[in-house]
């Protein structure tokens, strides 16, 4: 009788064991398929996050570990020409005194001191903040969406030599100011240093200061001006000057940092900080489930092979008499091996077909559960962590980005191909190794052992 026909007769005659084998194959194939699908989905989510977030590196004076260190524009310019930089922005902050207009929360009675604080001799109490920028859209508040322009135009690179400004809507309303009007600010150290700024835009901001604060800290009292517009105040703000470089890909951060260290810039007293940590914060849970899914593939493949091998071994031992008789009447060993393989592969094919119909749903459920667990674990870890990162500017630490909390898991042709390969290897190994322990004997030895 043809060994293939015998294989199908054996499958139908032993329905219980065939169903058991199919169930185990189904679980193994489904989990392996889920592992590969989750890995692919994780890679796609990581790529999307990289494209969405980009990467930025900030070069600034390390205020915690430097004394009188000044970051010069010539130094910052060296890194701006890097092949990894797609855009950059220079900015600085200084406080100043409003002249001819009233800052929010400021009164004549409060001038000279505020909240029990008195300025040093020869210094006026500042009441506005001036932030210079090459492009207002690249300033942190505008970049994050906390601030938006509601009237007029933004600051652009072609306005760097112009004495213009953006003011907050509340400050404009308080002083009946509009686009086209002019305001004056003067140095808190030298009354002779005065700048007249033309208002080119009005913005609103969601920035808030909790609790008691000086008027100078009120977000509504912040003026945005072109980078070159505050050269008169240069000696008052050298420590706040910083350069932000926007890289073409977060994966190039390390290469950019290495390139920066090889430049002629003296980094003693300077800080080179990267927003790559925000990117890592976003993809942290994704990377963890990708690693978990890879482990899942290995563990399930090995465990599945062992379990199937044991079941097939027990099944073969029960069929010693059948095998011994077939060998004694002249059946070739390779045909008996072929019969056992056909039986297992037929069951495996049925299990594979069934797993394809449920693969996407099973993979999505497993992926969602793994991701939600990783996010919960990550949140718990953050709650237990307190303190300030030494060497990192305090305002940097406030940057937050929600981790990716959803992935779209789908089964691809590549995933199916990998699963077919692994399934074949498992089926062949789980069949051949146990069968060899029986078929290496001659018919007489097999029949005697059966007795």
C-alpha cells in the first residue's frame, strides 16, 4: 500500500491524537506569527515616531558647572554646517525694563522692589523678558504649540537686522497696542541702552506660572525679537545664548555628537544636550515589546518542538508493532519515515490554515496587551523617580512626549514565509528525531521491544 495513503488512513483512524497535534501546532504557529507581526508593527511605529519627532541637539552654557563661560556665535556656527543638520536656531534671553507701556502685574508702587526682593545697586527691577530668535516658529513655545500667532506675522530669518517684536495678546490689550505700533525697552543696567521695537505680530500663549511670581516671570510679558535686535544688551545675556540644531534623523544624534567633539570648540563649561531622550521616551514601550516578541518566537519555537517531539515519540512507541510488521514484510525505512512526516505535515497545514484566519486578530490582541503592560510599567517607574538631572537645564526637563500607546499589527507575506519555514523545521525535527530512535532497530528488535 502506498505510504501516503497509509498516512491519511492513520490520521482518520486516530482522530483524537490528530486533533491534539493540530491544536498544539495551531498555538505554536499563532504565537510565532504574532511575534513576527508585532516586530514588524514595532519597527513601523518606531520609524513613524522618528519621522514625526525628528531630533534636536542644544548647545548652551552649562550654568551649573561653568563660571563666566561664554558661548560664542563663531563656535555655534561650526556645528550649523554639519551634514546632519537640516535647520538650526540661535536664541538668547534677557530681562529688561518696559518704557512707555505697562507690563502685566506691574504697578508704580512695585517699582524698585518686588516681593521683598531688591535689585543690586545700579540695576533696575526688570519687568519684561526678551527672547531673541532667528525664527519664532523654532522657539520652544511656538514649536510645542503652547504659543500661536493670532495677528500679524512671525519672525523670520530675513528680519534678523530689523528691530521688530512679537507681543502677547494680554499685554497688547492692556496697553491698547496693535500691529504696527512701536514700544521701547531699556537695559536694566544702563538707561542709555534703549531699543525701539515695531510690533509685527501678536501671539497668545498657554504658558503659566504657578503660585506667586514676579511680573518679569509672567508669560504675557515676554517679547520675541529677531536674534540680532538685542545686540545692545549683549553683555547682559551671554550666559543664556544657545544654539539648537535640528537633525535629519534621531539615529544621527550620536554621529553628530561625535562630530561636535572633534571640532575646535572648547566644551569646557558648555553643555551639548539632545532631545533624543524624548524620542526614546516615545518608543521605549515599543522597543520593549519588540524585544519581548523576539523572545516569544525563540521560546515558543523551542518549546513547541520539544512538546511536539514528545507527543510524536509517544505515538511512535505505541505503533512499534505496526512499524515492525511493515519492516518485516519488506517496507523501506524511508517510506515509513515519509508516512510519519506526511501525517505530521498534513496536520500542520490544517493548523497553519486555521491560524491564518485568526492570525491578525490574535496578533493585535497580544500586541495591545504587551504594549499596555509596558506603558503601565514605564509610568510606575517614572512615579518612583524624582530629582533633577545634573547638567541639564531646568526648562529642558519639562519637555514631555507621550509614549506610543497604539500599534497596528497586521500579518504580511514576509511574516507568513518566516512562519512556514519555522513550522516546517519544527515538524521535521519533531518527527525525524523520535522516529530514528525506533527505525534504527531491525524488525525483530522492534517487535521484541513491543512485547
